[in-house]
C-alpha cells in the first residue's frame, strides 16, 4: 500500500503541467482573443514528452531514481517561480519557460515509470496503474482549476501557487528517500546500483537499446495502438471547451465543466477501470475495447451540439455537461486499462530495458494525441466545429478495427 500511495503522489505532481497546458492555458489564451491555431500551437511546447525516450536509457543507467526525482521536481519549482515573474504577453520568455517546464516534467516521468516497474508485482499492476492515472488526473484537475485562482490572484498568483506545491513535494521526497531506494516485490534488492551493474554486464551499446525494445513480443501492435487510440477522444476533449467558450459560456464555467466535472468523471472512470482489472479480473484488452466502443456515444452528442447553432439554454448546457462527463468517464477507464496493457508488455522486455520500453510506449502515446491536437485548431478554423467533430467521431470509430490484429495472448491476459 505504501508503494501505491507513493506512486499516487508522484503522478499527482506530474499531472500538474498537463493540466496547465491542456486545461488552464487554452482557456486563458482563448479568453484573451488568441486564435484557435495559435492556442493549438502552444501544444508543440510538449515536445520533450515526445522525445523523452531518447534520454530514458540515461535515467536507467546513471545516478539513482531518487536523485532524478529530486532534481526534476526542484527544477520545476524554480521554473514556476520564473514564470510567475514574467508577463504572459512576453511570448518568447513564456514559451521558453514552458518548454523547460515540460522538459523537467518529462524527465520526472521517466524516473517514476522506472520506479513503478521496480515496485509493482504482477498482482499490483491494476492498483498501481489506477494510482498512476488517478494521481496524474487529480493533478490535472487541480491545474485546470487555476482559472478560478487567476480571476482572483492573477497570473503571478497561479504560478506562485504551483511553485509552492512543487516545493512541498520536494520536502516530502527528501523525507521518503528510503521508500524510493527500495526492494523489489520478490524481496531482492532492485536499486539503481544493480541496474548499473546489469548494464555493465550487458554488452549492447545504447544505440541498440531501442532495437531490443521494439523486438519485445507484442510491442509493435501495442505501439501502433497507443499511437491512434486517443485521436478522436483527445481532439474532442481539447476542442469542446473552446467551442463552449466561443458560444458565450464564461471561462470559469468552461473550466469547471471540463476541468473539474470532466476530470472528476475521468478519475472515477480510472478507478472503475482498476476495479474491473484487479477485482473482477477482466482481460485488459477486452476492457479497453468495450469502453472504446462506449465512448462513441458522447462523441455523437458532441457532434450534434457542434453541428447546430449554439443555444445557451438550460437543455443545451445540460447536454454539454453530460457529454463532457460521459466522455471523460470512458476515457478514464480506457486510459487505466491501456497503461496496464503497456506495463504488461514492458514486463516481457529484458530487465535492463523495461523502464526504457515503457517510456517508449508512453512517448508514442503522447505523440499520437498531442501532435494531432496541436494542429486541430487550424483545421477547425478552416472547416468549422461541426465538420471537425465529424472527423473526430470517424477517427474514434476507425481505430476499433485495430483490435482485429491484437496478439492472442493480450486478448486473454489479466493482471496477476
């Protein structure tokens, strides 16, 4: 249980940058009159998350997980202090600091993923990935709610508050070093020294590590799947709040609907996904497939809402909230089950590349959803909200075909 709580806390602080750049920042920028294309382009600052697999072997090989975690959290604390001191109109400084914010956060992610693989045994994968997704999304919920804080404390207050959170996390990490430098579930020491010894005894150069990763059984299918499984859903999640904002809904209401109610539903969904995997012991891929099918319903509702002139009446508002909540709920289930699938696949890799293997899959997952959403604003300005949501629905429907090629052992695999 201590492992699960520790991972929850680490993934919580890791979710803050995601909430800032997908919840708070788009609404803030759009409310200031920034174009949809420019709002989407800010997601390109997430580039370190696309490339983190390149330096994941360094995190595996050098220093300790505790050192990487403390260093990355300290760097995010300092970065937030700098962001609080600049004016948001200073685009160059803002972009540079947000890029660094993502760089340090992505590095923390590599360290935490490696730690999770070390700590969790097979029976803990469902609970561990629930802690991962719920913790991450709880951090995103907190960051999405910064719109209300900005109304009171302004830009400086928002990032000063984030800096305070990271400082508190740094103090907690300092006191929990022994929990991080721990033993594996089988009772054998599995610290970073042994990981370095494994590398010394292993003659593959770093350039061959990623070849080992991709040669692991089932990796190619999982990599293709995580690249495409979120395209329609993530596009709707990022674009629908801006549609509501353009329709006259206030920034605070939009942030509450999508950031609090939506992410709250996502947390419930992630928890339910963990229950399905750990308690009911359903096959991981079957859980993913069922809820990928069910999320088509809220996407259909969003399509209907965006294809018709926006009416700020109570019925339309209720339908908007319902579509947000339902989509986020099924998204939560799908995310927990998919990350469990990714970890099951990574555990098939050689020990000395397992963290790199998982990080590579997680990087591909981020590339799939973030690069697409970065271009979505420009697409919407050209073809309109209605046609864009029709495209998103088709993407969500089309990815179901990928299950026809799923390796048989994944179709039957449960957490054990």
